[in-house]
C-alpha cells in the first residue's frame, strides 16, 4: 500500500517531537462506502473497497488489517449487512481530525513522565469491529469504528456476532479515545512479551497503568474497578491458572466465559502488579522507565519485577510447583508397558489411562522427536473416550520391527481446565 503523508498538524507543538497523525484513511473508507452501497454487483463492490480504500491505504491500514486479519470480502460483507450501524457511527469517525489535537496533549503528558519516549505515528482507521486500537510495527493505530462510538450507535444488526460491543458502546468510548491512544502509544515503546499469560498481563498492565499516571485520571476500562472490588478472588484464580496452556482467552482479548462475568481481567492483574511496583519505588520516574522497558525474555528481570510488585501470595517457583502437583498424568497404557521392545504389530488400538477423569472433549496427539515417520497410521474417526473419561483410545495400524512414538499433549485437560502433563509413548514392534 502507498504510504500517504496526510496530516502534518504543523501548528501543534508536539511536531517538534517528530510524530505525525494520519486520518485520511477514514475519508477514503467513506468514499468507498458511498459507492459500494449504490453498487449491486458483488464483484464490483470488492473492486471498490480494494481500489478506493485498501490499495490507497497508509501503513496504519495495512497494519490493522494484518493484525486483525481483515479482508476485502469481510469489509464488503459488513457494509452490506450492517447499514444502520455504519450510518450511526459515520459522523463520529469523521471527528478524527479534531480529536487528533487532543491526542497530542496526551502524548505530551506521557513524555513528561517518560522522557525517553520515542516518536511514533498515529493512524485513524476504519476496521471491522474487532479492535478499538492496537500497536503494530511501531505505530499506534485506532480502530475508529469501535473507538469513536457512543450510546447512540446502533448494534441491532449484529445479533450475537459481537456480543460485548453494545455494553462497550454504552460507555461512550469516544470520550476516552485519548486514554486509549496513550495506552497504545506505550505499547509502541515496550519490548514484545513472550508467549505466556504472565508476560501478556504485565505487558497490558504496564500500558494501562502508565496511561493512568500520565493523564492523571482513573482507567475508563471497567476491568480495573471490577478487579479492585474482587481482588482476592481474582488473584487466587490467576495464581492457579497462569501456567495453563491455551487459557489466554479467559483472561485477555476474548469473550471466553469465566466465573467473574467480566472479560479481559488480565488487564487488572497486570495493572495491580504495576501499581504495587510503582508504590514501593522511591524513584517514581525510574519505576515508569523500568516497567516500560521490561525485557520479557530476561527471566531474572521479570522475576525481580514480580517480587517487587508483591502481588502474588507465593513466589513464582512455589506457584509453579503447586501447579505441577495438581496436573493430571498418564499412568499407563492398557495394551503394553511404555518403552516396550517387542509389542505385537497386530495391536489395533492403544488406550491411554489417566490419573483422574478428564473433560472428555479436549485431545491432542503429536509427533515425537523421530517425526512423522514414527507416528503410527491411524483412523481419526476411531478415537474415543471411556465412559468414566479416565482413558482415551486411538486406533493404530502397526508394522513389524519398527520404532513408534506418540506424544500425548497437554491439550488434554480436566473439566476445570488443568492441562495434562505431556507424555511420550515410545515402543518397538516385534516380528
């Protein structure tokens, strides 16, 4: 996509700091929209969204489309199926130019508490309802069709596709867009988190807390107040679950259900850790700098931050050992002993037995170190649970005189989500 320099805001002092704010993609979207709604041919509609919006887009549009996997086809679908929504949100999104001036003030305040702030460009975009904002490739990107909304925006056409947006729009997000932008701007200054839940919640908590301190206001996001009102229950649950595999959606960036009835509570967990860390620090600006510049790949650095945050009731090592002690295990294989050297090639099933009942739904098998060639042929339609869910059977078609491996992965889990300890089945067949 072409990178268009659209809005220089030369009268605004922060331009000496080196950033630019881009709003032209919003105008391009509405130009494409007006032509698409008059066009009945679906192929021509696709050409219009591509030629008038996507192909003319800035780096910000390219970034948000990649981050949220938006496509031309999805834009056309949304335009055709949500006409009331688009008309109700249009005027708000066109306020992006005047809002830009407010954003500059927020960034100036951020620089006051974090003098090392590096300039990044800000982009107003029209997405397809999956984010109010994101940081990607050193850009702060605002999803205007979500972020610049209020109570008057119509959502009746969504059915159950975006169940959380009605509640979100009722909070009048447009009044909090400066806070959103500062939050995303902080992300552009941070190192990327590693792929575990603790890193992710710290990463989000830093951006949330720093935005609060910079703007000297409370977070507009309900997770923070809700978290403080339910602090101990949330802490205990997070301590139990922070090492889970594939459990991120319960805590971040998702509508996955949880017992609290509040999405994205990982923001609160990270926020509270940051608040604790900040309060114990003698050098407050130094604390802000430390949090923003955390190296998530450095275990000792993260461990030091966690200890000083004094959030958890036990050390990370103790919490991990408690987690390991609670995990279900594979206790045996019904047809033979693991690591056997003379298994009959006539066996047609392998039954894995567990230490406790699992949920009877989640499964996962993979190759071992020997790769695909050592994984037995099997019929994926012939895999089944025992009635008590304490064993699981996979069909196999074995060859004589061959070494086999089957990795029983930690995607198996209990009803409450505790993952199984991964287990490698390894054996050799005889003649």
